[in-house]
């Protein structure tokens, strides 16, 4: 169990955390990449869309981190 009082733990919840859901759900929607065309630099859509999903995940995670990190106290 955590020694942190419930009122302090509740402050950790941020609406920005909802931005972490699209990088999980979008790759599960197979109809988005279940095709061969269009090709990008000779790669079928499946492969370059997988890379685009990775980029989406990195961007969403970075935004959530930047928006939810706690301000450091000035020493």
C-alpha cells in the first residue's frame, strides 16, 4: 500500500492521460492497414503504417509527459 494520502494521489490524474489511448487503439483497427496499396518508397502500406503508429505513440507519450510532469521547486 502507498503511504500517500488519497487526496494527494487523486491529484495525479490528468485529462492529458486520455491521449495515451489512441496509440493503443488505432493499431488494433486492422481495416486501416489491411491493404497493399499505396506504396511508399516501394514499401506496402502495412509496413509504413506500422512505422507511423510508432511515431504516433512517441508523439502522444511525449505530449502527455510534458503536460503532466510536476514543476520542480526552485532551490
